C-alpha cells in the first residue's frame, strides 16, 4: 500500500519511564490491524521492545519505528525510551517526526522526565499532544493529570476524548470530536467498537465539544471569525482547524484511556488520520548550503530526492540499518545518490520500513516518509543523502554531552583491540555514548548519559563477544603554568668522535592570560643565534611544555622569549639548540613559581524543588561556586555552578542517589584554574605514583 506526502503522519511517542508507552503502542498497532494479538512487556514479545537487553530488563532502551496503515493514511510511530540515560533516542524521535505524543500516567501526572521532554519539544518548536493512560487504576484522574499539565507548563490541554468513569469504575472513553463512545473491551486482546454516547455523558461531551470548537478556531483567522459570530463550526471546519492549530503549536490535544485495556486507541487513530499535521505542514528544516550559509528546506515531493539519516542500528541479522527521514522528492530502489559529508556517490538498493524488528520492503519512500536504507557501510547518523547538484547538509541532531565518564580496559589485555572495536561500534549506534583514547592520561575513556546506559552497553559486549571489561574513575587532565616572570640560560655541549654538539640559549618566560596557550618571541639582535636554528629552539620549547616540572602535566599559558645565545661554527645544529631550549625552559619554569591548574566545568543541575537545599549544599562541599538558580517550570529548578572536574567524576551516581533518581545535569568545560596546598600536593603525589606504576609495568 503506497501513500503520498499529505497522507503521512509521523508521531513520536515519548514520556517518563514506566508510563506505559510500549503497552499503549502495542494496542495502537493491534487496534490498527497491524498485529493479530497485543503482547505485554512482561512477555518479552512486544513489537517495539525486541532487544535482548530490553526483554531482560523490561524497559525500552532504543527508539523503535512502527506504523499503522489505514485506508486513508500511513501513521509512522516512533516509540522512544523514557529513562533519562537514553534521552538521545527521544531527541532523534522528536527530530524525525512532525508531532510528539507525551504519555502521562493518570496517577502520577507530570513527572521529571515529562518536564525535560517538554523543554526539548519547546526547543524544537514541536507540536505536541498528551495521552493520559492507566485510567483504569486506583487513584487515577484524567482531570488531575490535565490540571498538572496546565499548572506546570502554562498550556491548556484540549480533550479530544474523555473517560467514562475512572479507577475501578472506568468503562471506556468517548470520542468527543466524532460523538462516539468506545466501551472498554471485555479483555485486552479485543478491539474497541463504537457505540452511542450514554445519555449521562451528553452534557460533558457538549462542554468538551465547545472547547474543541474554540481550539479549532485558533487554526485560521476565518475560522475564528466564524466561531465568534456563530459559536460553533462544522465537523469539516473543526478537523481542518485542529490540524492547523496543532501544526502551529497553538493547542495541545489530550486523550484519555488505558493501554493495557486497549481503551482510547481507536479514537487516537481516528484523530491521527483526521487532524494530526502531515509533513507538508512541517516547519522548514534548517540546512547548510555549499558555502556554509544556513538555509531552510521545506518538505516537498516535487524536488529532487534528499533525506537525513537520524539513526544507525547495527543488527546482527539484518546488518547495518540507517533510518532516514525523506525531506524532498521520492526515494526509489537502486537510486544513485550522494552522501554530502564526503561527496561520495552511493547506490541505495532496496527500501524498507520497519515494524519493530521486522523489515518490510516498500516500492518507494515519498517526501515526509520515514524508512530504512540497509547495508550502506559509508552512511552514518547525521548524514545528508541527496540528488541535489548543489550539495546541502541538514543540521545535525542536537544531542546533550555525556555526563558520566569511566576509564576502561579489557580484563584480558589480549582483548583490548576487540573491546575498543566494539565500543566504537556502540558509539556509532548511540551518539550520546562516546569513546576516545586520552594520550595524555594513557586511558581509553568512555562517556555516556548515566550508569545504566554504560552498564547495558558493557553487558551487551560481554554477552555477545564474551569480553569482560573493568572500569575505574578516569584520571583528570591537569595542566601546569607559571605565575611570575623568570629567566634562565642553558648550554648543551657534547663532544663525540666526530662533530660535537653545541648550543647556548638565554630565555625569559612570563605568564600569559588564562587560555592564551603559548607565545614565542625572538629578541636576539646581532645574530648571536642564526635564524635557521629558531625552528629547533621552538621544537625544544614544545617538548619541554609537554611535561611540566611539578607533576609531568602539559604546560599552558606561557610566553617565551629568547634574548641571547651562542653558536659554534662547526658543532652547532638544530638538534643541539632543541636540547638547549628544552633545558633552558625547564630551568626557567622552576624559577617562575609553577602551579598546577585543574579543569573547571560549567554545571547545570535540574532538580525538583524539594531537593534544592541538599544539592546546593553538596555542590559547595565539592568546591563549587554557584552562580544562580532559576525555576524552569514543572516544579523543576536549574542550578548553575562552576565546579572542578575532579569533584564531578562520580556525580552522575551521587546526584541520582541524592534525588531518588530524578535529578539530571549538563556539563561542559569552562576553563583551567590554579590549585595549591594539600589539593595540589595530592595531585603531584598521584602523578608520581602513576609514573612509578608505568615504569614497573614496562
């Protein structure tokens, strides 16, 4: 079955962990006729949670692409994990779709991840809906959940469906838009069937319809004028108005139901077909032209084909799968296209869509659709692939920086290379997980969004490749610098059987402003040292700066000037002056009051107000300097501070403990700052111990 762009709907299903997103999606697929029987998360057989790690832990770990085909529409649904450690998967789901549906627990209301996801939706200016689920459970309340949304986000949800009773009295939902009741099915593997609205709910339905008319009138000026004059709109006008108002982010449609009871799914599918915006109503996508200028590209089926790769998955059975959002034109099988990143031509082969883990071949992918390109080795996440003569690049995913770092090595040293290869492969699939070798600290360092994410990656490697890894807190990359002006001279003199080696330099060094790095000046007048030896002198300075005099850390923010020297007509060489310069720099640095510098990080912590005092007190104990605290909505406060990196190596774990798993933070490097006293002494001792250990291992 094929669809044109206007008949496509793309929806991200997001929400706090444990709100029932996967269960709800399973019943949407069942109600939509895509599967014969809905499965439970406990069974390990749901369409979207198919990974071995997801089945074992009973949580979503990666985003999953599914779809519902109706006679009028193709609805692409991306189910994203709710845990903060996997926020990157939610971000890519949001980026690839036109609309997001926030799933909210009818008992718990708005939770911490709901707030964080709402902020991401705001940043992307993404239309959103809410689905209040689990209304068949005790203490669940549709009205309370919507009130929570209104209070915390200053948004007014507009009910498209309303519940018939709640808790143990929950009997199903009413589709207000179409005046249909959907009684709760007798069992979860039965579909919803429409009936007449019970008389006792007639008044509630008419009140909700008035809200819908008002919301639809937000769609266009003409509809608003008609609504103000007549007080209502036709069904067709209401549907069109809701679609336009939702596309512009002016309304937040709300749905009631229960995933496990398969209640509320029929009305949701109906609304998706009738009023969820098609890709043609999408805000234009930002891209860069060949000169690097920012341009806007609208979804357009009439242009040449182009698409954006928003996710890469390496499947052990299907191989490399690249998830692509088609932006313009139509993708056809065996089409020749160009990957902008390397101006490399690639033939794309067959085209697919996914139903969870099941690949389904499709004849083409029109603009606005989401599909799969298989077995293209050179294609990566964030790549643009197109037929354009002028190659453009769609703006890459904006993902948060990893916050939890660990040094890692294989228990069996012979498996180091294989471990490294598997870690880099994991980082290619999940861009919030990063791997790099720190030559300075001689450690392989992995970084992710949290302990859970990293543990799951390492567990997967251990299970599939039988490689055990050991982790530890990584070493901090300190620096050394000077605090006053000093001078020194050094003569390198060595006599051998043939030519000797001779070079003498006189240096002055002085501190530079923090962050300036290094400067070199030749102040010699009269040719005491030939210009031809200056490159050797600079090389010697750089060598000396690679390992300072206190703890062997690199030296930064120093200006060096050569003021005098002497050369020999026969024995002088570039090597001799390099060694002389290295010695002179080290001697001068010893006289210039050297100090250790530590990296200082900009830290933003997001916590519920009740944890504010504990977190701020803890930051002070970590030598942090708090610069501000700002309420950001939803009862969440943002604390901004500058904290030494050495104090944050276990912060992901400690903050989780302090805030019962609800707090989160963002971190980035700010600057280097001097340390002294016992802190500096401990750093120097640790560096010396590390050198001793290295020598023993060699």
